């Protein structure tokens, strides 16, 4: 798998043992943390810098990070928590795993800076359950940071203390939903909570909590070291910085690529070696399986940033780009996606629990030559009645791919129903 280095997070991945503290420090690591501690930089100043950078949450939602940090109550007399969501479990996502494998100290330093800013003394890094080596790599990195005085009590000889714990999940996709993740850390069944209240006021153990994605935290040291303006200028307005794109599917060189926000999709595709030999580009899921599919001709006009992909009718999500060539049957592809959401629904609310199963069964029968003419309207109706009627976003995530597939590839579904087989 290809790893393409960039300026912010993968800047040292070409070096031997890039994950070691010595490599990180030799390349400017922990300078940002030392600076804010020695200068006693105010929380307001740090939050203003993060706002200026236009860093948006890299876990999928794209919410402005500086704004999220400003929601944390400043003068709260009690425990507050910081949580990193490293539970990437959506089909197509694999960037956070490589950040933790190749540059774990960027995440640790980013969390320490956030903890100082938000006034938290304890943080958790929730790691997806199926990646044991990554968990062990993070454990080793936390131990290195503690031994060097970058974590624990009296960091860098100051009165700032921050204790960071890696928490290994058990592999449930729904634990990537922030409130399910909090329940899981608390030792309960990983099921989403009703919101409001939001985690900023009622989070881990009912205390104010800020949750960010791995890539988001790992971008923070650069912003503090080099300035929010420089980070912003790496990308484009409202879409600051670089972004890791995980390119998978029918390309010659799948992998993780750190490129500036706003890079033309065509360039990213070229970096990934183009469509596998002798085939043509058919469609792309631009941000992970929950984001709507886009046909090749639309995708080739896009730049890789939140605004361009949204304008095209999809979402940048976590930047997990799934490429499909002309051999892909969209009915089969949707059957697989629908099965995933059916399997991963936590079952708490009726539209999701029943609706995801209903979607899967209808698509399954179309795929297997038993579709009925009325099935396409039925799919639209069920998807419509899931969307916006559930506790968390999994219901929407299951419904949106169905609506997008029917919008762009309805003729393939009609062919399946009429002829009982694929048209590709
Ligand atoms: Fe659970 Fe689905 Fe409801 Fe989310 S939408 S709470 S996954 S049943």
C-alpha cells in the first residue's frame, strides 16, 4: 500500500522508525507544546489560532475544530475530559490507523495541547478493536512520552498535568459514533445517546467532554508551531490545511495520500496510479461508505474539499475514496453496503433497526433475480422514512447510499428486475 507524505502529518513517514519519539523530536516535535507552556499562552489565543486555520473535523462531519473547542465550559468546577475518536470502522476508511502507526506522537502532542487549552487533565484515545498492532504502537508511544515528561504530572516542569490512556474497543462500527464511544469507555453497551445534551456539557461520566478525530488532533502541533494562517494557506478558504485521503478499490496503487485541501480529484487519482489497467472509471464513493456515490464524469470535475464535494451532491466524509470501474454492478455494490448497515445497526430505534433490514432484503432479492417492479419505489420510500428519524447518523448513513444509487444508476436496478441479471 502506498503512503504519500505531506507537510503536516506524514512529514516524517519516509524516515526510518518514524514513530519513535527521537525521530519526532528531531523534526520539530513537541516544540509547539513546549512553546505554549513556556509562554503560558492563553486558551483564547490558542482557540483563535485554530479558528484561523479553518481546520475542520477530519472524522467525517467537517465541523470547525476551533468552534467546537470554544463550546467547552471554561470555568467548570469539576472533571472535564478529552477524547480522541480513533475508532475508524467504516468501509473505505484506513487513515487514522496509519497516523497512529507512523506518527503517534503528533496525535499525543495534539491531545496535550488541546488538554492544556480546554483545561482537562485526563484523556482517552479510543482505538478500533480490530487493530492490535496499532494499539500496541500507541501504548509504546504513550510510555515514551511519559518517560520524556510530555505526558503525566508537571509536563515540561510546569504545573500542567495530563494523563492519556489508550482504550481498545471491540470492533463495533457504532462505537465510532461519539456518544456510543463514550458509553463504551464507561464500560456499557456501545449505543448512541439522545442528543441534546451534547458531550460538551454532558459527555464522559456525565462531565463536559471534547471529542475530536485522530487526524484532527494530529494537525494541531503544526498549527501551533507554524501558525493558523500558514495551515489555512496550505488548503483553501473554509477548507484549511492538508488532508489524508485513503484511496481504495480499482486503482493501480491504493493507499493513503496527504495532499492540500482543494487538490483536483483527477490529480489524486493519478497519484493512486489511475484506474487499474485496461479499465474505465465508472463511479466513486468520495468519503467512506456512508457518503453518496458520484458518477465518474461528476467526480472528475471536483476538487477534494468539503465544499466542492458537497456541491456535487455528496460529502467529503473522512476522505475515504472508493473507486469503482466499469465491471462493478451497482446492485451488487449496494447489496453489500446495505448488509453492512443492517449488521451494524445497534437496534435501539425502530426506523434504523427495521429499515436497514428491509432495505437489505429488497436489494438482495433484486440482486438475485427476484425483484418486483414496485421495489424501486419501495426502496425510496423506506430510505426516505429512515432518514432524519433516528437517534444517530447510522440511519442516515444507510439511507443515503440507496437514494444516490437510485438517482444515478436506476437503469441498472430496472435491468436487474426486468431480466433477472446484471447489465455489466
Ligand atoms: Fe442504533 Fe441505528 Fe438508532 Fe443509531 S440509528 S441509535 S445505530 S438503531
